[in-house]
């Protein structure tokens, strides 16, 4: 068996494709192995944060993505009755070239990246190739791939596991995925209904705090996504029924009780972090390394930040300007930031929305009334603070 001089990436989701684009940009040959026969069209993450857009800009992907999305400079926290606080990313325009959230489906990004990568001589993608097992020596990684009912072996210098929450790469490397699963599930309802026409001061990104039934209202091109928690005692069958969705939606705007519903997705929500993001020549990034609830939109964004952090170090090692010890910094920085920031913040975001008292509302009002506190808050929610913290870890 000869070692093919390349990096293998398992998974062509947004995180794997960003890793591929970044490596190719740095002159490192890449093969992406994707389990499915084509890129996913699933409706999932839809928010790109400012520093993520800065990173995508370096890959030539920010401009075409912005052209396909909605620019959201503001976001709101609301109660059922009123706006509690509104924030505007222009307050951190000195810290990012993109002082806004971009509302756009993650499936748009993977397509933009693939189109840009296909002409590159050092890029290859192989569909219908689920990674099945991983073995390593001191110099290479061998990956078993199940193709047409047969196991084939692919070899490379390094392997990046970007194969999602159920990562076979993580399992093959025997890395534990520690954490917990929330008792409630989340239901996402998509509707073409125009909420701007009935709620005057609404923006594209709105979180509604309520101890009984918090929800969020997020606009993406052509549709709104409304997400609700679903109590553990509701059956899956009832939760996905049209009547149940209509009853939930009727709580959003008083007096409107029938909506056109384009799509519903019920999903279980976990908070888990892999016990290591590096096992010798193999790495975990994105959902393969960590998963969290979607409040704050940090799952995919954090995964893209992993991809950039890792691939810049891998490129330096590949070209000989750094030794392999450099790769430990990826695990140190990204795992700590995931635990300290993404996990804690996404759990806190959920607790804030469901809290019964006024403490969260009072805190938000105080932040919005103070320019210095607003800036600090915006740096945190945009994830710029987490990237700075990662750098400080050295
Ligand atoms: C319903 C839903 C809604 C969500 N909403 C949000 C949101 O609003 N905001 C947010 O930030 N996040 C959200 N998330 C999470 C977000 O979608 C993920 O964080 C993001 O998709 C992670 O990207 P990824 O590339 O790491 O993994 P994935 O997108 O899961 O991509 C993994 C890829 O690997 C492939 N694959 C799987 N197994 C193998 C294998 N063995 N070999 C090769 N390839 C394999 C898969 O086919 C897939 O293409 C949501 C998730 C769900 C399920």
C-alpha cells in the first residue's frame, strides 16, 4: 500500500467543505469522502456570524453567500408583549468586515464551495463513500470505505473527521462524546407567512422569552423558521401532526390561527463534546467534535472556526514551517473554547428564554442601555470573543 500524499476529509457538510477549501487554498491536496450520493439539502443551520463571514471571505465564498441570503444587522429579544432589547452589530464594525448575521441555509454554502473547488487540480470529492474504520501508523492514516458493498482502503498523511454528530471517525478512533441530551425536543416550523406584515418592529432574528413556551422567529430567504420546545411527554407522532403545528403557531401572533406550513422538523437536542479533538494523525471538527442546542447559532459557526484553526496549522506542518506539535494547539484551543464558551453559552441561552422571573429581561435592558456593555455583549454573541480567547490560549 502506498501513502497517498494528501489529507482525507470524511464528510462534505459545511464544516468539511470549509476545511477542504482552506487546505486547497494553502496548496495542500485534499480528497473528501462523502457518505451520501450528493451534497445534503437538509434544512438545518441558517445563521452565519460576522467572524465566520470574514473567514469565508478569505475562501472567496462570503460574497456569493451574501448574494443568496438575508443581511441581518439587528436582532431582538422579545416577550410576548413587547421588545425587551434590540442590538445592532454596527456597534462592533471595527472588529469585523461583516457587522451583521447572514441568514442563509447551510446547503447554499456547501454548493458554493464545491463549485469553487471542482476546477482545482489538488481537490477531489468521492460521493457514496462512507468512512467505516480508521487505522494509523507513525506516518499515515488508512481509512476503510464501504463502496458498492465492498470495503476499500484509502490512505493519506492526515484524516479530518467532519462526518457529523454520529461520526464514524470518532467511533473508530474510540473517542468518547461526553455530555447529555435535553429531555425536550425542538420543533422547527417553516412558513412563507410574512410576519413583518403583522408585527411592525420585527427584525430578521427574534428570540421570544416565555416561561411556558419560548420560541424564536428567524427569517431566511422565502420563509420564516419558528422553533418551539416540545415537552418530553408529547409523543413524536403528535408533535409532527399538522394540528399540533397550527396550535403552536396560533400562539405567535394573537388573532392569527391558520398558517401555510411548508415544512416541520422535530429533533432531539444534545450537548456533547469529544474528549479529544486529535488522535495522532486524525482530527475531529464540527458536529463530529461537539454538538449543542441551536440557540445562538453556534453549532455550524463553531465548526467552521474549528476547520479554519486546524487547516491553517495543518498547512504550516505540510509545508514544513511548523513541526507536528503545532497540531496539539488545535485541540487545546478549540476544545477549551467549545467547553468554556459554546457549550456554556448555548445552555445559558436556553435557560434565559425559559426563565420565569424578570432577571434576564432586566439584565438585557441594562446591557442595551450601556454602550460599553453592549459592545462586550455583541463581541460575545458574534463569537469574536471566543476566537480571541482561543488565540490567548497560545
Ligand atoms: C434540524 C436541525 C436544525 C439545526 N439548526 C441549527 C441552527 O439554526 N444553527 C446552528 O448553528 N446549527 C444548527 N444545527 C446544527 C448544524 O446543522 C450543524 O452544527 C452543522 O450541520 C455541522 O456541520 P458539519 O459539517 O460538522 O456536519 P453535518 O452538516 O452533519 O455534515 C456531515 C457530513 O458527513 C457525511 N457523513 C456522515 N457519516 C459519514 C461517514 N461515515 N463517512 C463519510 N461521510 C459521512 C454526512 O452525509 C454529511 O454530509 C441544526 C441541526 C439540525 C439537525
